[in-house]
C-alpha cells in the first residue's frame, strides 16, 4: 500500500445515490455520527470503527462487504 492510498475503499456515495440520493447529513443522522465524519469516511480520509461500519451498512440494508473493501484483502492469503 503506497502512501496516500486508503487501505479501505467504500461505495457509500454510490449507495447514497441508489437510496434516493440520500444526503450525507441524512446518512449521518441514521448512523449517529456527524456529517463531517461521513464526508471523511466517504472520501477515504478516515476509516470508521467496526460499529460505525456496520451501522452504515445497516442504514442501506446491505452486507458490510457491499459498503467497504479492504485493499489488501487479496494479499497474503494462502
């Protein structure tokens, strides 16, 4: 993993779009965090706690793997 590359990618923006163009503020309210936290997570500047990650997935009604992907998940297995 190079410097400046997030270890965790996410599809929050796409999921918000498919959820009736849900705003970051609306998602933040459902998850119980600030809008700024959602912005930082969405932009890959902040990795959420496991609890917040599950809450985000629950807000969209999808599995955690559909929201977040660890960039190193394919490395070092086997």
